[in-house]
């Protein structure tokens, strides 16, 4: 379901000012810098984790691409033993 259909994700300037005002009233002016600092640290940690995941994903992809392919379609996968010649 789209977030725009629920009314979320379509914030404009007045909406953000109202939300900031509500946060200011709820937490007070002294707590606001601490909340912003904690939010910034959380976003920074999330960004670092995402970049590390991207690096691991690309390195795993490169390893798979560099491995030689062992399957050869011209040769049978399993060779059955031939019976000995009859005398």
C-alpha cells in the first residue's frame, strides 16, 4: 500500500512547522538538542551499516563472477559404466 494513500509522506512546510512545535511542547527546549543529536547518531550508524552491507554484497557478487564455471553442457553430467564385452 502506498504511503501517500494513507496521507503520510506528503509533508510540506506548514506541516513540518506544526510537528516541530508539538515536539517542542512535549519535550521542552532543553531536551530538543539531545533528541536531535541522538537522531543524527542513529542516522549515521544506519548509513554506515547500509554501506557495509552494500560492500559485502558487491564483493560476494564479484566473487561469484570471478569463479570458473564447472558445468559443461557438451559432456554428460554422470557417466554410466559400460558393461564388459561378452566373449
